C-alpha cells in the first residue's frame, strides 16, 4: 500500500525537528518470550483487579463524573506507605508523564541540565521538546557515575537510579554529595527500578525533607506490575509539588482515571504481595546473572529487573546474537549506540522464560 504523503510543509519547524522516543516492541502474538521492555513477569496483586471490578460493578455510575483531579485518596495512602506528607506527592499517568512535567517546570530553557551519557532515552527527547540544553557526562569505564564529574554550573541534573539501561546503582551518599554541591539546581532522581535494589534503603525519598531541590520519581509500571494502568509519581518538597500541579492544571492534563486510582490504592494496600514479588524478581536476577556469566557473558552488577550483558566473542557480534534470539522468539533489547552496542539489555522473566533465553543462547555457541 502506498503510504499517504504527509504534507510537512504545513507543520511548524518546531514539530518537524522533534525526534520522538521509540517505544520497545509490543508483539501481538503470545508465543514470544518477551524480555525487552522491563515489565514485571508476574501479574499485579489480585486486589488490584478486585478494586477495579468493584468500581465497574458497583460504582459504574461514578464513571460519568471526572476523577479526583489530584488523586486525593491515592496520595493519602501513598503518603502512609512512603512516609511523606500528601502535599509532597504528585501523581501522573506513568512516570514518563511526570518527567515531562518536571522538564517543563524545573529545567530552565537554554540552561544546561546534566545527565549521564548512557541513561534513559526519554531524557534527550524531553530536552528537545522543552528546549533544554542537555549536557551528557561520561560514565566511568565500569559504567558507574562519578559525582565529582558533575561539578559544573547547571539548572538541573537528572539521573535514573538504578541507571537504565545499565542497572548500576548510585549510592545514596553520592546523591547527597550532588545535592550539597548544587543547592540552586533541581536534582531529579528517577527511581523507576529502585524497588529491585538489594538494599531496602537505597531510595532518595528519605531525603526530600532535607533538600528542597530534590525530586524523586517512581512508577507502578515495574515493581507493581502495572505498566498497563499508567501510574507514576514524584516526591518532593511541597513547593516543587505545587509547581507541578500548577503546570498540570494549566492545560487539560488529568491525573489518573477512576479505575487507575482505585487499582493503585489496592496495589499499595497489598504490601505483602509487593514485597514477595520483588524478592522473587531479585532472586531470579541473581540466577540469570550467574547463568549468563557461566555462558561467558560480561554482566554488569544490576540492581534493577533487567541485566545489561555482553555476549562472549564466541557467540559472534552482539547484534547477531540479538537477531538470532529474535528469530527464535526471544526478544531482548539491543541499543544501536556506539558505546553500548556490544551489550544486550535483558529483562528478568519468570523462571521458565529465563530458562528459554538461556537454552536458546546455549544453542547459539
Ligand atoms: N524511567 C525509566 C528509567 C524507565 O526505564 C521508564 C520505563 N521505560 C520510565 C521512567 C517510565 O515508566 P512509566 O512511564 O511506565 O512509569
């Protein structure tokens, strides 16, 4: 079929120059072993479905009303779980939306924002969209961050912790160093994967009372198995949260729909399920790391629900390994960027999925 020609003459130069984010593949058929987008291999707490069903069955009439604009009940439950005040929480449709608001609100147009040269690929997209001068700082040879390299004037810093796609964790003491060094810049720590860290105290949320320039984002997409519900949040000093709300309310951006708010509350209320599920993923990550290492892979020390690993030379070029896995129905992620093109990012699956990955790799040698 001929693709209809798009009349770019009618688009503004601004839109034509944007480079959008390319989402990971979401295959249509089920026979594939999908280890490419860092979703949780386990279902969400059954309490989530019960809560959503409850709205649909018993409160369907409420659906004719707009949802609570600031997700009050959800924020109240979140405040208890995360031990912060409700006015220190901002809720959005996934942390990607929260991050978009953060770029728009806090990163000053044409002033620099520092970020690692290997990091979450949405940051350059937002920087482009909001005209932020994103300055990349090289990771060390072992893919860790040296916070001393961030000693330069900037209006903000954004770091995923654990970092993506590497999985490497920046210790809290280093985050405090950044915060002390940059009292007048907004420091954003994107903790999409923090619940998979071996140490339970790795989160910077505990620092928001101490540093009024800190914003920590988290998501229900990974550790709460709710990527399909779109729930993300930011924790920060109440005045930064007020700025985010002011920005959000300046155009028609609603927070969460009624089903998402009800499901998210139920997820938070089932802490035992959450903890058990994370422990399973962490244990599986250790197993996969060990098995890949035995196959000759170089595996970075991951604190996330994925591993960043380089195949042994005996398996051929990394891109070929990626393609051969794909041909066998195992989808992982390959980054076509010079510094990391020799690595694969592999999401931790169920024990069965991981075994399929390992068996397929074994047959490649
Ligand atoms: N931050 C990082 C580092 C991520 O990898 C992702 C998921 N791709 C997100 C944020 C956004 O996740 P979500 O919008 O599903 O909350």
